């Protein structure tokens, strides 16, 4: 099964920023809608964002609107999640998921292993 590779996580203080990367080594991801999910001890997973493959629309969870931005770098075969003004509530393992359809509807066709983001002072 094809897999994405997430990177860019780490420890950051509240108010800081991180940029996560979702890459698809060995295959193109241009044909996928891309969702970011966050898994925390309290919640199994929450959908953070969905970038429709048409790139005409990106949906964000209410909790991250205005702080997180998704972008696609087709030439690098990657999708990025820019996270600003981070708070402890943003802590968790972030996963990207791919969908062949022009939406982020379960079940996803491709997943990654996740990257840990810890927001703590």
C-alpha cells in the first residue's frame, strides 16, 4: 500500500510556529485531495484541514482557522501545513491522508506514519 511521509514536527513554545510536510516518495500526490488529522490522548483523531485536489477550496477546523494554512508544492511532490500561533491544544500526532476524490471523505486511500507536535512552555 502507498504511504505518505510526514515531517516537521517537534517541540515549540506557545505562540510559536511550525511547518509540517507531507511527501509521497515514489508517486505523485497531485491527484489527491489531502487532509491533515491530529491525534491526541483525549481524542482519537480530529480533522484539521481538507485541501480539495482542485485547490479551489480548503476547509479548516474551527479551532485552527486563521492560524493554519495548507499549501501544495507540486514540483516537490509535497503538501505543507503552516501552523502559527500554536497553543497546547494543538499538541498531538499529525497525519496526512490522501483521497482520489475531490473531497476528504473516509476512507482515505493513503496515510502516513505521523509526526509529533508538542506545544509546551
